[in-house]
DNA sequence: GAGTATTTGATACAAAGTATCATTAACCAG
DNA sequence: CTGGTTAATGATACTTTGTATCAAATACTC
C-alpha cells in the first residue's frame, strides 16, 4: 500500500507539476490533488484526451471523480495556460511550452491523432492585424489545422 | 392553406437558393426540401445557429424534422461549401461568399454574437506554410478569433 | 491545529451528435 | 407525366459532451 506516485517516466512530468505549483502559489490559487492528477494524466497520455477519457484514466486512482469535477479542473488548468482545449476534436491536451503566455496553433493528424503545438509569429501577427482591421479586440484565437502528418502519409500507399 | 413560401425578404436569399440548385445539379446531388429549408433558415437568421436552434426554426413549417436529419442536411451543405461550422461555438452559419471555394477565418463577438467571415491571404499563406514546414498535408483549417466587436466596445463604457 | 473560503462529491439534468432501418421522395428515363 | 431506382428522410433510441445545485470535504493561512 505504498502510496508513492507511480513511477511513470514521462519526460518533464515533474517539472510540469512543479511549474503548476508555482503558478498556483503566484496567483494565490489552490493546488488540489485532482488538479495535479488531471495535468499529470494529460501529460502521461502524451496525446489529446476527451474529458471522459481523462475521467476514466483518473478513476483507478481516484474513484470519486465526476464529469463536473474533471471539467472544473480542466477549466482551471486552462486559465493557467498549462492545458489547451482543441475545439475541433472536443479534447484537451497539456501545453508543450507553458513557460510563456502564448497564442498557439495546433496541427492535428486526422489519421494518427498526433497533435503538434506551434507558435508561429506570422500567424499571430496576421490574425492580430485582421482583428484590428475589422475592429475586434481579440481575446481568444482558435487555430486548428487538420490534415495528415508526414508519417501517416508515408504509410498510406494504398487507401 | 396557401403553401407558397413565406415572403421573407432576406437579401440574397433567392440568389443563394439558386446557387444551391446549380451546385447540386453540377454534382449530381439531390436538392431536397429540407436542404433548401435549412439553408434558407440559416440565411434568414442572419447569424450562427446551433443545430437545435435551427431545428426549432424548421419545426413550424416542417414538423417532422429530427436532429439527425438536420445534421445530415448541414453536413451536406458544408461539403458544398455554402454553410460553415463554428467549432468554438458549436454552431452553423451560412457562407457569406460562396462563389469560390475558400479557406476562411471567423471573427466572433462574444457579446453580441456577430460573426464576420473573412478571407485573409496572409493568414491563408501563413497557415499553409506552417503546415508544410511541419510536414502536414492540410485539408481543414479552423481559424476562429473571438473578442469584442467595435459596436459592443462602444456601448460598454462600464462593465 | 483550528478557521475559512474554495473545491469537490453526488445527483440530476441539458445540450450536442449519431446509429439503424423501414419509408418516402427526388431525379431520370421513357 | 408516369413509373422505377436510389438516395434521403422519419422514427426511434442511444451516445457523448457539458452544466447546475448544494451539502460535505480540504487546502491554505494564521
Ligand atoms: Zn501551450
Ligand atoms: Zn499521423
Ligand atoms: Zn464561406
Ligand atoms: Zn458585438
């Protein structure tokens, strides 16, 4: 009944959890067990998960998680910027470079589900300038580019 | 019991329905009453509607519409390019310039719900080039920029 | 270690989207 | 203007995704 963390070796997991702790402290917000579990689950998944997939991964460790509580934790982690939501797949993914606040773009492979988080300055500049030109004060930018990744195209001779 | 169309005067409605007819004919696809009704309902709404809002607007004229059939019509109209789906608000909107196939961006006002459909070349070029750089063959680009429109900022002195 | 405000658990529900299969209707040919 | 054919719809039931409410638990401060 050792209750030590499972020694999953996800690169950067420890660092990410430390960062989470600091972020919470800096903002005077509480770091709860579930918030930690949600982030760490997303990190070790290594891919985007729906809220309910996430819930299932939490269950073994924490049988009393509910959809509402998972969504609450996800919302919290998103305001901290350490988790992003993919609108076009209704799923959530851990941020790949949460050091800085950022406007990012996602590239999503429709075959293997791989998601790459990019931070392209041309896109950032172009969207910002479009917003200004049309008189919008933007506060959220969803840029999700779906297609087929290189690997999948390679292994797609037929079909 | 006159079953003539209601004489709603939405600018461009007739033109849009004609275009729909031609598109269907050109592709050898069927133009059904419901498909016409869905497009015309979206057009006269003049804003984005959720599938269920749309369903309610269809009901008075066509009491036997169901969610499934509405979604089917929407999917059809989207493949034709005359309707777009807004991922970030889970809603649908008639295309504002369906003449040409296009990659568009949406600006969405979070206060009044206004949606502007833009076709910005810098964004198109930048996203395409990002895709190439990362090895993705893109087939879908979701660019949805949310903020507050000029009008709403004006009338927002307080709050 | 106790106090307090925040978070969570439990429950129930709302909203969004899909599967299946028998029936209907759009289109075409004649 | 018939039918005949095939794609689309209707009916039904269900899955997935997301929220509201309020009492109980817990993270943080002192
Ligand atoms: Zn990020
Ligand atoms: Zn792939
Ligand atoms: Zn359009
Ligand atoms: Zn507005």
